[in-house]
């Protein structure tokens, strides 16, 4: 079992001392006399890497705000009657749309750039360097997918070089570099050299799995460019497939969690848990529910995942009630885009007790504190391979890859403590065979399943929806929304950037377009 680092150690690691004292001939020996023999003067790479992966998995509020409240609600995985669930109603909430950007740069980017600097040009650390390069791509691609043009080439250099106002790079340039990095770093991994070992929370130092992850991300990012640079998209998708992508659920990039403290818990799940049943008090009347769009899809298609994803409140409060509270026929999703008053225009009989009759995330399974964080799944890879086959960019039939994707997505529920019988998966595929004609219908089928498979990783569902348009979502038009009833295409930059990094912020806006929710990022144009 990997043990994560407690907060006192994290503070020590995060404050790495590398500056040293400047000495001259007249103070020879001064440095030695003033060095604390018990102080950490060099970082422990293994601990620093563990810290970075765990914190990329979430520190709490930025995932709650970016992944659930904005992306998860906009993509209609979640719904809420409260206005602070801003993505549900396309409202502009500066603290919430800023959260992921600010935390990613002060936490994730800072640490990964330190690791890169400490391992670069050191042959004996080549695997650690190249794994860090792969992980660096994951960190930046999530930021740029949410915001568009972002600090990249000069980012994270404040501690290293004193550069406190980094320029923004265009998303096109960032994507070109990230894909280059994945190709080079994945190709340079050497099974004969040391890696991070047990300090690697994803793959325990298995460089063969890191290579598959690098190629699988290359496949993801290559496909992301199909609207903006089709030639590069095809080239990198083919490179990814030739290099070797994930081939089973054993290759999934996931972070294990344990229900002990905030360093170990799944903090997305913990946010839902805190909201959903401040148990004795809320009793099903909490702020977030599952969206009607999502529940209807699972319910209408007799999806065997439904009882492990959704439950009525009693099933979250009392596990003995799960068979009844999680019965598929009993589930009911909340419509997006309403508040406690306006919901009555849709449902005249609505009263103070109505909210408790709507489904919420099942905290006993997929949204438990111990549920793993999945950064990229094998199912996602198979769905992208199905699209690649449709486009003539990959081997195999689209139907075969689609079937493997559905099977993998359902089999993956074993990591949440649930077992979906093989017979149920077979029956589902028989009832929903892959469409044999019409690329539009085929793309919709593939990417609607992709959306279902990325529940709780709404960052990815939101990005893939913007690229493909699937599933087809009906926008909301809540009074006072920031988009005129159009689903946002990006998150806005933090207000702090307009003052702390004003010159570079203005330059980025001049290139990308207005800093609002409707300006499309490069790959979405």
C-alpha cells in the first residue's frame, strides 16, 4: 500500500531549499558553520513526485468548483437548485471559475517544474525525468483545455528563475509541444533503469505502463485536434496507436484513495458526501443531484451501472437500504437550470420535501471516499480507437473497439467495489449494437458512451463534448446567465491575472478573443 505524505512533511518538501549562501574568500567556512545538519537542503524526488500526483488528483475546492460545479453541471452529469452551482445555470462566479487555474499553478505546476529541473540532463535519472515530462503534459493539458491560451513555456519558474509574470502561450503551440513531449518522453523510457518505484502512485514505477499512458494521452490529444488541425491529428493518432496504447483495465491511470484523512480521500467524493448527507440534517435535500439528462440515459437504456452510480438518499445514509434506494426504476434525475422557485413552473406540485425524491451520486460505490480517481481509462482509449477506425486512422473495426469500450467501462466498476456480471454486459451490447451505417450516428453512439464513462471526470467529458458535440445536450436559459442560454465553451481567467499578470493577460485576450465563457479555445474552432 502506498502511504501518502502527511501535511507537515508536505510543507517541508514544498519549501525546498536550493538557494544556498553566497560566499567569498573572506568568509570561508561560514556556509558550513551556518548549515543546520538536520535540515532538508535537497528535495527527496520520490516524495515530491508522490505529492505532485496526489495534489493533481485534487486538493478539494478546485475540483469541487472546476470539475463538479462547473464542468460536471455544464455537461449535465449533475444538477442543482442552488445558484452557486454556477455551471448548472451558466452563471459567472469568479471564485469558482478561477479555482482550478489558481490551484493548478500554485500547486501542480510549481512542483512538476521543480522535478523537471532537478532531473533534466542527469542520465542516471532519465526515467524519473521522462515520467515527470509525461505527467507534466497531463497537468497542462487539463488547464489549457479548460481555459485556452495559458502560461506554459515560462510557467512555474518563479521559484526557479524568479519569473513571476509568465507569458501566455497559444493553445496551438502548447499542443504541439505537449505532443512532442509525449513522443520523446515515452520513447526514452528504459525498463533497465531505476524509476520512482513505490513512490509512483499510478504505476508503481512500471515504465511499460507509463509508455502506454504516454501513447494513450497522445491519442486523446491527437483526437482533440480533429476540428483545428486534421493533418496533425491524424499523424499523432497513428503514432500513438503504433507506439502502443492501453490494452486492458490493468493499464488505467488511476490514483488509489483511502477513507482516512484529506491527504488520502477522494476529495471530489468527499465534497459530494459532505453536501449530500450532512446525514442527520439534510436527508436528501442537499445541493447537488444527478442530472435528469444523465439518469434518463442510463435508465432508458437499462444500463447495469445505474444502481452503482445513483441512489435515493436513504441508500447513501443506510447501506442496508441500498437494494431499494438504488433500484433502477426508482431513480429520478433533477432537471438542470432551475432554482427552488422556478422549478415550480416546471413541476407545479413541487414542495419542500420534493428534492429528497431525486437521485444523488451513490457514495457507497462510485462516489465513496475510497473511490479511485481515474485520470484516463482504458474504456476511453477504446472509444477513441473506434473513432480512429471510423476515420481510417487505425486498425480493427469500429464495432469491435466500441464493444471493448463498453465492456471495459462496465468491468471497471470492480474498482468501486461493484461487480457487473458478464451476462449483463453481453445483454447490454446485444440490445445496443454498434450502428453499422452513417458516421454521424456512429460518432454519437461512441461519444455518448464516452460521456457516460467519464462521470466524475467531468473535465474530460466537457472537453470531449466540445470537440464532438455528443451527447446532444439541451441548454438551459436561467435568468441572468452569462451566455444567453448557450453552454459555455471555456472557463474565464481568474480576476487576479488582470492585476498580477496584467500585460500578459491582455496580450492573451487580444490573441484568443474576449475573456468570456463563449470564446472558443483553439481546438474547438
